[in-house]
C-alpha cells in the first residue's frame, strides 16, 4: 500500500494493519520535489523511514517516482536546453536511485507520460518539451545504470483496460524493447470506479505479458467498491503470470487522497475494519491456478539476483539464466552535443554513458 513514512510510527491500528502487507510505496516522499527540494540538494528522510519500516517487517518497497510532469518543484521552472534538462534528469536519478540502490523492488522511472488527448502522443511535459521524445529512453538507461537491481517501470492512469491510451503504451513499449531500452514493466495505476470489467483489465495485462513485460497494479482505489470489484481486480492479476504486484493507494477509507469522493474505495473501512472483500481476496489467493503461479515464479526468479550493469533487459534475463554476458551491448558515441548510439539512433543518454567508446558488439 501507499503510505507516508510518518504514519508508520508507533503501534496503532494503522501500523498493525500495514504490517500485514508485503509491499509499501511512499505516497509522496520519494517524488522529485521532496527528494531534491532545491537543485543538487537531496533529502531522503521519508524514503529512508519507509524502507527502514519495510525492512524491519519483511516487506519490500516500490520507488515512486523519478520523472513526472507534477510534484517536480524547481525543475519544472528551469526552462533549460536539452542538455541542461538531461543533466538535471541524470543528476536526480543517479542520486536517488543510487541512494536506494538494491533496496527497491520496482521503480516508477516514468509517471504519466502519455497524453489523454492529442492522439495519446507523449504528454508535452516540461521534460518532453526540453529534451524531446527520447527523454523517456534516457530515463530508463540512467535508472538502470544507477540501480541495476530495481525493476524499471513506466506507470500511468486511465490505461487499466484495453483502450486508446493503453494501446499507445503497448506501442511505446514495443519501440523501447526494439531499441533495447531497459524497461521491465508497466504500472497500471487502477484508480477505478465500481463496475469495471475484469476481462478488460485481464486482457490488457496479458498483452504486456505477451511482450515479456511485467505489470504491476500500482495505485489501486475503487470508488464505491463492493466485494466483487476487489475479487475481479485481484482475479485479473492472479490469472496473468506477468502480474507481479498489487498495491492499494492507502488501505482504509479514512485516509485517502480522494477524500469524500472515495465512497468506500479501499478494502478497510474508516474505522480500520476489514470489509468482506478482504476475506474474499484471501480466499481467492488460496485458490489460484498452480500453473500460473509456477509460471510467475519462473518469470520473476531473477529478482534481486546479481545485477548485470548496463545491459539490455532481455540480456540481463538471459545472462542470469546462464551465459551471454557482453554479447549484445549497444555502444553510445558522442557527435558534439548530439549523441548517437551504435545503431545510429539519436540517444540523449550518451553524456557520461558507461558504454561510450566501450563495448562494441551490435545487436544482431
Ligand atoms: C497523489 C497523492 O496521493 C496526494 O497525496 C498528492 O497530493 C498528489 O499525488 N497518480 C500518481 C500519484 O502517480 O503520485 C498521485 O498521488 C495520485 C495520482
């Protein structure tokens, strides 16, 4: 669930409830503005607090998030050149990912980068406007270099089922995979309302699985929810081997960013009491298809294994399954301020790339 670190102190009911879960995410504390409140000055208090609590209680954490159009403080007002904004991006991700390196199960590298209108093109955020569309690729490469242990995600809302936005995300992800961008998964935020179709969300999760990508349901709340909504959403996840995390945005109706429009949007009521949905979800988890469980276990078995720094995602997996280290690295070269990789593509990442002038075997 999402929480602030501050709320996880003491022994109250909320803390007891939190300890029943196994994955935590900072609702706000690890975003750009709180972690880099002024340029080059970093603060990790909230994230450190959340991690300490999680580690003490056998839980993992998600890191949310590096690059977003919102809650980015001073960076949104720099109006810098492509190189300046790349440098700001690089310093931020290097620092935050470096600080939490090895402690984070999943990073939301990119948050909400697809436009709702404009043909679901990339959102014209201050990052996109200054750097260009390859800012997204660069963010993944930088994050992978800084924390090769964390699984790297692109997270967005309104793309939970099969629709124009999620189809645009499928196409984005296809391009990234072709270009050997270091993405591991897609985050579907799942800010939902009662009555959504399980089949629709399941089909959407599946099409990312068909591409070899994980899907995490990252910010779940269901306005006006009933028991069937919760078992439908969890069921859509459980029946897909590539659905690997199920995270609610809060845990009880008394503490949610939705305020009164929550209308029963979380599994515990405002007095921290479990709704019938909680037992129903436990029952569902106790009755999953063992074949899917086995496939999921195999799919995620590289988690926290030895990292392979600076190699594309499919090779990281191949390597961890025995062999191939170094076969397929994409080198990056500088041609002045423009950077071109070994395939002749423009690559924003190139400044300070560990690949520059180094490894030279091109993809087949
Ligand atoms: C929200 C938090 O819940 C609020 O406390 C804050 O005021 C604004 O951000 N999508 C996201 C989350 O990726 O970071 C947002 O969290 C909710 C929507």
